[in-house]
């Protein structure tokens, strides 16, 4: 843009075109839908061989649970043996029964060991993968995503979600399967031995289904609400800690704590509200257990024995089999809340993984720039209109046009809030325009691979952000192809070389969190050195001196003057 037409266009003198035309500017939208809606969602991130190991674990857990009711049979045999009058005869009959009990105990030990090992292994693998992929996902989300979500809260929530799924898979899933198999095994055993009694037991199952469903639903909802509330509270805490100097300078420690408490209050109130519903459901489950045991005892005692449909040993077997089944059911329902929590967490994580990217899908390799774009010859804004997704009612740019040729140095001049930084963000392609086109060498910028494009650009923001590492690593910004010599040259170009050489460990000096161990001017010049080290074809400087005092501004201005020639 020539300096002359910058201001009028930035102030938006031209009428906006038809809104629908402008919305068509979103050319590179990717459609993604989260799909699975069941328990399998907790295994989303397992590889094929890990799923095989997991399934083996589940089979072992199933076998362990299903073999447990055999004890009822042995106990019934033992009760039968105890009825013998002769003590020697009792001991003779007890021996083989004890051996069978010992054998089943050994089998249970082996099966328990196997499923625990398999599931813990698969859970550990998946947890590591969730962690790894989330760093990638969080870094590949559109910049605009962070306009709507708090970065600090997102990290805290993800950690809690990963832990929920890991805990479920490693510590709960096996017990859940084993206890269900124990329940089913006990019930089947009871059916075979005395089907009338077993049917009475089944009549109580709808009570279980109703209250169990209520419990699971409430706990899942509570998990989602509480995680949201705690993430918000964590955001407040992290914000205050990150800005500790400002908080301390304004004596804001008390206020920050009060804000934190206020956020926690919502989690507390939500917990109390759902607590009552969960209590009702848990009480209902107790009602079920009582019916489960009481009804068959009543029915068996009064009806079956009087009608001689079942003998006393059979009755003892059925009752013990039902006790084993009930204890399996109690364990099973106890694990359901953890299942509900893990499913809610896994779904939330899956949704996050599938978050829509407007700018570019997450690619592991950098797309190649077209031949025509090896050097930047022209940049053109053609009737660009833009509004931020979080503030759709306010147009920041309207029909904004300018053209820059290779070698030109241009400045955007305008009042605060008129859209200078926004223009730079459109050039970085943090956002796509809502209307019009941003063209580079005549190619629409939204059709250019974004990572490769950003490699061509050096960017210094209004408030430079440095990482908590050495000056050297900050200037390289993770790009190992930049040599130490190039870093030195860039530091000289940014007039920070002498300053860095004067530090205790020279370029290896740790600059503190956010560069807090350097002065504002030093931080800004380090950020300029970082931009220069990339040998960029396009240097974007967004009011690189705006946040500085007079002396620092003078030094940085000298640096910029020397760069701009
Ligand atoms: N991420 C965002 N989400 C919503 N609105 C935003 C966002 N960033 C900036 N804005 C709004 O867009 C408008 C233009 O902001 P911009 O930062 O481009 O102004 P600027 O010209 O750089 O101002 P300054 O000279 O103060 O830096 C402002 O009204 C601002 O409030
Ligand atoms: Mg700005």
C-alpha cells in the first residue's frame, strides 16, 4: 500500500459489499465431525497390536470373573459333606473339595495377574500417545481457536481427561468386566441349579437398570461441569501467577485469590446439586440389593421347599451363587461412575482432536510452496474485509486494498484499533479474510501451504514473547537449520550482540520466563534478532517500540533504522 491511501481505507470509507459475498471468503474450510458415541471411545488412541493385548486382557478378566461362581458349587459340596455324622467321613470328603478350592484360587491368581498386566500396558501406551498428540494438536489449532478458549484452562482440563481415561483403563476396566462376568456366571449357575429362584432374582433387575442409569448420567454430567469449572479456576490462578509482577505491583494478591475462590464456588455448588441426585440413585441401588437378596430367600424358603421343587443343598448352592453374583454386581455398579467419567473425558478429548481447522488441516510435513512463490515479488490486498470470529458484529477492515512490490518498505499509519496489527495477522495467515483476497505473486494466500509461507516471514510483535530458555535457543526458535554463526549475525543486525556477550553465559544465558530477566528493550531486540535469523523475505514489524520507555525505544529505533537503511 502506498502511504497515501493507507489511512482512508483503514478508516473504512467504502461501503461493505453484500454480506454473503464477503462470507464466501472462507475458502479453505475443512469439515470434521466427531463420531463415536460409546464406550469404545476410551480406546480411540490405541494401535492395532495394543488393542489385541487389551482384548486379551479383557478375555482374561472375563475368565476370572466367570470362574468365581465355581466357589458356590464347592461351598454347597462342603455344606453337604458337613452333614455327614462321622467326622472321619467329613474329613475324607472335605479333602478333594479343598484341593478344588485351591486350584480355582491359583487359576484366579494367574488370570488376575495376566489381565492387570495387559490392561496396564495398553493404558500406559495410550496415555503417552494422548500426551504426545495433544501437544501437536494444541500447536496446530488455528490462532482464532485461542480467541475463544483459555490456553491455561485447556491444558489443565486435558491433563485431567488423560488421567481419567488412564485410570479407567489400567485400574477399572478389568474389574468392570470381571465383576460383570462374575454376576452373569453366578446367575447362570443359579438358573441351572434352581431356575425359579434365579427368575425371582431377575425380577429385581429393572430397579438396578433405572438407578444405575441415573447414577451414570448424573456422574457424567457432574464430571463435565466440574472439569469446566476447575479449568476456569485454573485459568485465573495461572493468569495471576504469570503476571505476578503486575499483581504484586497493584497489591492484587487478595483480589486474585478472591477471583479464584469465586470460580471454585461454582464447582462447589454444582457438586452439591448433583450430589443430592447421585445420593438418590445410590440409595436406589441399595434398595435393589435388598430386594435382590430378600425376594429369593422369601420365595425359596416359603414356596419352593414346601413344594419340594428344590432340595436343601440345591437351595444353598443357589443362594451362594446369588451371593457371588450380587457381590459381582455391587463391584460392577461401583465401577460404573469411573466408566462414565472416562467416557466423558475421552469424548471431550476426541472432540478437541477433531476441532475444525479453518486455516489448514494439521499436517506432519510442510507443504511445498509453488514454484511461482520461491521469492515474494508482490503482495496485494484486494478489497479485503475482515471481522474477528469472536466479534462478528464489528468489521475491522472493509474493502481494504494495497499493493507492495519487492524491495519496498511500507508503513501502516492509523489510530489505535484501526486494524494495523490485524493486517499483519492476515499476512501471517492467522486468519483468512471474510471478503476480498490477499494475493502473493498473484496467488491467493489461502491456497498457499501455511507453514511454508510463514517460513518466508520474519515477525516482531507489539509485545515480544520470549521462551524460558537461553538467548541462543530463543533466537533459533526451534529451527536447528539456523547455525550459531547465523544467530551471531542476526544478533549483530539487531544490535543486541554486545549486550548478550556481556551476560554471564553469553548466548547460553537463561533469559527467564517470558524473557523476564532482560529489560524491555533487550527483549524487543532479541525478538528482532529472532526474526532476522530466519533470513526472511518479508519482515513484519508491528510497532516494535510501542511497549518501551524512551531510552529503550531510542535503542530499538536505531536498530530498526539501521535495518531499514
Ligand atoms: N483477537 C481479537 N478478537 C476480537 N477482536 C479483536 C482481536 N484483536 C483485535 N481485535 C479488535 O480489532 C480491532 C483492530 O485491532 P488491531 O489490533 O488490528 O488494531 P491496531 O490498529 O493494531 O491498534 P494499536 O495501534 O492499538 O495496536 C480493535 O477494535 C480490536 O479491539
Ligand atoms: Mg496493533
